[in-house]
C-alpha cells in the first residue's frame, strides 16, 4: 500500500479564495482524521469519520471549514473563504478503527494564505 | 472529555544521556496510549504504544511506563543519539464500543540532543 495520500502537498492562495485539500486513506482502514498543525496550537484534531460518517467535528474552527467523505477511499477538507490565520500544515490520517489503533499520517499539505 | 497534558514542552539532553517525557490523562476509561515521533518537516509516526493491561513496554532504547492509578504515562529514551532529536507526542484513547473513541494528543515535547 502506498500509505495515506494527500494532495496538494503545498498550496498558496489569497485571502478569500476557496481551498480544497484531498486525502486518500489506506485501503481497509475504517477511520479517517483531519488535523491542523501550527507552532502556536500544536496538533489539533479537526474532524474524524468512522465508515465514511462524520463522528466528531467539534474541532472544526468555524463554518468556513467543511469536510466530506463520499466513499471509503476519498475525503476532502474545504475552507471557504480562506483567511491568513488558516495558514498551517494539514494532516490526514487513517486507522483501522478510531480508538486503540495506530494512526497512519499522510505527508501533509502546507497551506499558506496571503 | 479526555484531556492529555504533556511535559516538558522542550527538553535538551546531552548525547548518550537519557530523556524522559511525561503525560497525564483525565479519563480513567482510556486504555490505549501511543507515542508518536515527528521529525522536522515530516509526518508524525508511531514509535511505541502501551495498553492498560500492562505497566511497561520496551523496544530497544525506548520504553513506556503506565500508572493507571495516577493516570500518567512516560516515555523513556536511553543512550540518546542525534537522530532522536524530534517532537514527541503522547496520546490517549479508548478502545471499545459505545464511547467517543477518538485519540487525544498532548501538545508535544521538542527534544534536542546536544553533541
């Protein structure tokens, strides 16, 4: 397996633009997580899915953020409109189940909003 | 919900010495405690984990101890080497059914190995 795949690896956009981050989890994994990492706030869980269903989105900062998982092999995290404070590294991770199993992280997407 | 506290936030040790990172958790139902290592510019990767039915686990130079009564667990790295320099995250979660079983990460410890 190629591991968790994320695209794009880098994204630079202007404030107000829509940003879409993509993730392909490891085949056979039932749980998918979206994290945001900054120096100030560390690693924050934004949302996670079990069997394509969003379970906990309490970490999503505000309505500008949305996430979908239309099938077991694809998820998106969308920011609309983007703001400079959204600049961060966004990681997607997958695991067999949400609790009690290793999470495999993707390489991350470095987002810069100017 | 679960809360994980991690200390220290930064740690510098001389090469060859030992490093210890400590974490506490709040939910007594937590039963799975992994540790992740994140090298500069890379993704977090699991280095060792422990479940609540054991008190200690070792893998070469790294070990993790768990005190369920006190609700704390620690990572021990012996004979530190330059490649141990990284950010280390502890985490806690509940493996089971019918509970919010998401994993909660600590804020991380930046470990510097001094030559």
